[in-house]
């Protein structure tokens, strides 16, 4: 009986401890009275000091501190409110939220050298991180002036509700930033600070959203049907610095086996799709424009960092938007905007193939495109034929095309061989080989000589067409 009583008392005691621990865990999220103590934070040794500063209990963040992360808090919706005094020599004073880790998170930051001016749109910015890449150069619409000062206390408040956020700096009535769609991939996570200066009066208020709607706000560009929103896409390839694209090295049709849709403001977000690019890489995008008759339109393009534009396999534009080279920065300040550049498109009647190569090796990369004149354009965003052709090529055996073909009543012979999964053509008694690209319906192009070969497998024949000249060959 004594053993049973002791056991029951032990159970009751453990339940009390469990309940106590449960309450402590709850306090970690809701109690703001003891946030600015060392035990609550992960930080580099020697980079953060907790002290009284100007009569306030403060956290001093040193230079090159890295992220100072609040422990034991998983924040989703609510309010993050604090006072910050940035150091005048610091570039940025930052607050992170929805932080999974240093690779996946969202950030709001004051660009300290630009604060305090109503004319400096770079005073404050919001950006998501994808695979460790701060997407500041892809979302210039998410920045604004910030009436704040270095070496003084500035009150900041972030109100986050689902997909939306409002940001206040000093003026708690008028927002400095309103984000209709948070672009991050993580909807909840930790909170962190970075940037030399002082933090005080930190308040974390879960679920206090001040009536802010949680659904995605309106993207006004969705009302504009002239944006190109659907593309067939290749996988990215390494593209060493100094390398360019030419009509002779355009990608094979079978490379376009996947598609990608535009996001906010018509943005094709390549960083979200492919992650970080520590080395220069290139990706190809392809779509079609169908015109009722020959017509002309400008194509407005926003891009980072380099593009090559081809219409019906002819180059119409090469352009660069290189932030690291001041003279090569497109407005606004090397960031991606639909106003970056314009390509001139002379469309033929019927289907036109628009092909754009995008290269990147600095922060985020992406593309947006909009046709200015849609009067005689019947259809855009049609990529099914591109994807179907890629699938057809994948499932088409090349062996039936291989052989020696002779032109009747002449000495001309054409040899078709298979090398590394591709067809190669050459004339008999010649060492020059021409790579062939399948373009559908038993037809291959030879870009080097502007020729096409159309096979007729059931008849063991082919037609070699070059310009208006057509020659028939018979398989031996």
C-alpha cells in the first residue's frame, strides 16, 4: 500500500512538472518582458552585448555579427515591434521573420545610408530569400523611402497576416511599405536581427494582425493580358563568363520538356525554380505568338542579368543589366523591371517562335515580358506544341533514318549517321559533318547551312531543301 501511494504521489508530481513546463513553453511565445537577455538568443560570441543604453534595456549588435536569432519562438502571423538605433556606418539594419534557416527566410531592412530622405526609394526594402539568395534585385516594387535616422531611436512595426504585411517606421498611422503578397516559401519560422546598432522594446504579438486580410492582395498586372505568362523552359547549364549565344548554338527542341508560369507582375522567377547560382548559368525560355497577319510590336522586357532574344531563330536583341558594372545598370539601379529594355519584333502571319536566353551570376535572376501592340496578335502563352515536340523527339527512334542516300542521275550521296544520340549528315567523300536538329514530322534542320531534311521513311526517301532548291535522295 505504501509503495502504491508513493507511486501515485510520484505521478501527480510529474504531472505538475509537465504542466509547469507546458506553461513555461507558452510563456516563451507570449511573454515579452524578458526577451532582451542573452539566454533567449543565438549569436556569435563577442558580437552581441545586453546592456542598459540611454535608459533602456537593450541588445547591442556589433559589426559583422551575422544573424542574431531569437530562440524558442515560431512566428507565423501577428506583430513584431521594436525600437532600433542603427550605427551610421552600417549598410543595413535588418529584421528577419518566417526564418527556417539562413537560406529560407524573409527580410525587412533599412538601408542606413539612404534613410531620412523622402526621395530615396531605397530607404527600406522587403525581400524573400531563396536558397540563401536575397532577392532584392528582383523585387524593386517592394522598397520605399524611410523617414528614419541613424544614431537615434526609430520605432518599427511589422504586421503580418497570411500573405500580406504592413510595415511602419516612426509614423504608426501611415505605412512605409505595404506588401500585398509575401513571396517567401516558408509561412512560419524564427525571428532574427542583423546590422550594427541597438535594439530595445522588442514585442512579439502572435495573431495580433490589426484586421489585416490574410489572403493575397491584388496584383494589378493580372488585369493586363499583354504580359507573357507561360513558357517552355530548359534546365540551366554552366555558362562561363565571356560566353555568348549565337544562332548556331541554339538549344535542341527536346531540351524544352518542362514549363514555367509567371508569378507576381509577370515575373518568371528563375531563382525560385533553380536555387542559387554561385557560377554564371544560362537557361532558355520559349513561347509562341500567333498573328493574324504580318505585324510589328515592341516587346518590353525586365531581366537580370543578361539576355539574348531570338524571333523565329533570328537574333533581335542582346542586352545586359549588370549591377556590378555601374555603366551597365538598367533603371531602376540594376534591378529587374518591365522598363529595363525593349526588343523589336516583326511577326509573320501565323505562329512565331520567341526564344530568350537568360544568364545570371549575381543574386537573383528572372524575366518578365509584355507585348506593347496586341492588335493583330491572336494568341500568346501557347507552349503545348513545344512540350509535345520535346516528347515526340524523346520517343522517336533515330535508327530508321540512318543510311546512305543517293540522288538519282547524279554522283551526289548523303550519309546519315548517329553520334551521341544525334543524327549527323555529310556528303560522301567529304569530312565535313553537319549536326541535325529534329523539328517534328520526320523533319530535321541543319542550321549551319540553313537547310532542312525531310524524311519519307515508308518510301525510303528524303528531300534536302536549301532556300528554294529541293533535291530528292533515295536510300540505298
